[in-house]
C-alpha cells in the first residue's frame, strides 16, 4: 500500500467523528464504503456521497477492501463485530484499524482475533474531537507491530496530523486512557480556578490572561476555556454544545478506572475525576461539552 495509490476502505461507524473522517478519505481519492446502524448517520453519509452497505459484512466483502476502519461506541461492539461478521467477510491479509476508544484488554482481544483469522490489526484511538475530525487534524495513538503501523500510516495521515506509534497491541489505547485522564483532571482544575476567581472578584479575561501565559497554561484553558469570552471558539461560547460530550468523558474515565484497578495504581486524582464526570454525565452533562462541568462546580452538584 503506497501513499499515492488509491485504497479501498470500509468505514464502519459514521457518527459525529466517523463521517468527517470518512469524508476526508474520499477527498484524498480513496474508495470508501460505509456502514452504520443509525438511520440519520446513513442518510448523512449518503448525502456526502459515501456508499452505505446493508451490513458491516457487506461493506467489507462487496468492495473487496484493503482496510477496515471501525469507530464504535464500546469494546463489546468491536469484539462482537469482529467475531460475528467482519473477520470472516474480509479477504486474507486485510488491515483492520480499530479507532474506537475501548479498554486495553479489549483492544488486545480484537488484535488476537484478527491475527487468528489471517488479518492485520492496529488499535488507533483518536484525540481532537469533531473539529479535528472535520479538519483532518486528529491525533492518533497507535498500537501494533512496526509493519502494521507502517501500513496504516498513509491512511491515518489523511485524517490526522499527529500519529504516534506507542508500541505493541493495546498500547495505543493505553496512551489514550492516560491522555484523557490528564485532560479530565486539568479541565476540572481550570473550572475550579475560574469559579474561585469569580468569587474573589476576578474578571474572567484577567484570569485567562494570567494563567494562559503562566505555569498553569494547558489545553483546557487555551483551547477549551470553560467560560465565555476569552477563547471565542471554545464550547462555552455556544452553550457548551460538544465538542466532546460529558458522556464520552465519563465513559473514557471508566476505562481509566478499570486500568487503574487492574494495575493497582495509586491515582487519586484520576479516581476523583471519574467520580465527578460520572455525576456530571448522569444529568444534562451527558449531552453537553465536558467543559460544561464548570456549571455543576458552581452550584455544588458534582
């Protein structure tokens, strides 16, 4: 598979992230066949000119594809799809790129299933949200062999600008779970700082001007600032429309908690972040951007 040649790709999971990723692959000249269970996602893909098959197996088999990309809600969906239809439908040696965010052991189980069926596999979860998917600026954290990473790289470079080979099978997911734990903790810290600043009489812009240029600087303030004004493109300026929804952050922190417990890691901030985002997502935070947790911190509901 060369960087310049057209690749036949089955893209399964055409939601808020998957569809723009698939559209970027089409724009780069690749042949993409899609599938999704949600009627609205199917309609959106068809409107974008992406053929949608009747099933995942059909998307894989009908196009005799070179690459299968999956972007599913949870690990059980990945394992079930691999076991029941996708691996059997694919031609031998197909490269499976698993871009869902799932548990490390689930990624390794999917990898083992793919290899046993005569295919190749990498786990390649993403960071960058819907905006990154639309702009082709995602970060990919990749786990798999050197050879499979090299095969996946030309495809991933169309959808992202930062692709890191993190090591063997499952280590892309390991990097993702660690990254999102850092993100959650920092977003909570920034939100708490703004609420504290408000109660001390600080203007939002003044606090932003200090922290964004001082030792507290982080992505959670310079890009995802949780108050309206200082960063016009942040979700706070559009009533916390995601972005990256609170339900997804709660899910990712559940995976982090699972990893923390499996490895007996003393990660008290990670555990607390998981508790706070679980509470946030239990209410209307499920469909709001995860930076909207500042509103629950203000009223003490998390």
